[in-house]
């Protein structure tokens, strides 16, 4: 299987490495605006680089670009997919709609690994918009790496991301911005866990987190809940406290 990966960032590299775990031999080509990144990604999987405007065609094309340019990349590169068009951008509704319009007669698959590449294996959300042998082979490769795939819809995926990404990140970053420097001996298990989460979230690319906040609603809800807690009297606080627990 010949695979073309558009985007040589963390997700593009992960996808290229992961599909090689399946039963079928896979040849990978990378394209990226950053030629050095494309070359490094290709070297890591014994692949090659091609220009972004290549006129080659491939069995599968994987769109692994930042969220704001996902639809544009799908429109640009869909015709290079002979069998399957895949995206791993982390958002589903708009890419799936764009793939459906740009590649109506090909297999279409939106994948979202719910982990950083270094934490594989883990859960992978899969929106199977049009199934077929090539997309099946890709999913088999991910399973062979020890991942758990679960099928969902674009709407369900994006609704979940409002909580597990946008709201979670906003809450953690807000704590990091509001917290004072506290000596270690004063830390509680809860505060220490929160500081660990701040360290984990801020040890990355801020652009990725900014893209998530723009793609999914959620931060405003976190801010409103914090204001409600801050303004609550004892009775109101008790109600909010119980409500928070009941939602779990």
C-alpha cells in the first residue's frame, strides 16, 4: 500500500509509523511546507518526500495538518487518493463533510488518537464515513499496535471534544494562571495532581492548544462555572458541589 501523508508533525509521523504495523507492506511519502520536517519524518519510517503539489496518486492519502487548514488540505489533496482519504486532524465534523464532498466515490475515514504519540497504545476514535478494504487495512494496523478503536459519529466526537479537550485544557490552564507558588510541603494530593497536569499541558505546542480552543466550545462554560462558584453562598455552593458530583 502506498500512503501519502500531508503534514510531518507529531500526528503525521504517528500515522505513518502506525500503518506500517499491519499485515501489508506500506510505502510512505511525506509532504510538508517545512522541507526539513518532511525529510526527518520520511527518514524515520524509511519513506520519501514529495512536493506538496505532486501529481502522483496513492492508495491512501492522510491529512495530518493543523485544524484551521484541514478543509483546505482535503480539498487540495483529495484527488491524489485512489482508494481512501483519511484525516487525523483531531476534529471530525468539517473534515468529514469536506472529504465527502471532495471524494464522494472513495473510502473516507476520520481518526483521532486520544493520546500523545509517545503514550501509544490507547483509544482511537474512528468516524467511518465510507468503509472499504484500504481503510480496513489501516484500522487493522492500528489494532496491531495495541490500540483500541471505537466507532463514533462526527457529531458525537466533536461534542465529546468540547469536554475532554476544550473544557479540560481551559480548566487546567486557568488553574496554572491563578495558582501561587507554594512550597512542596504544603501540597495536597489534589493540588499536586493539578500542578502535574499544568506541567503536562504546557509542555507542548501552544498553537495546538489554541487550535483546539478555536475549534470547540467549552472555555466560556468553565469560566462561567468558576464565577458561579466564586459568587455562591454556603447553600448555593453545596448545590453546585453535589451537582458536580452527580454529573460524574
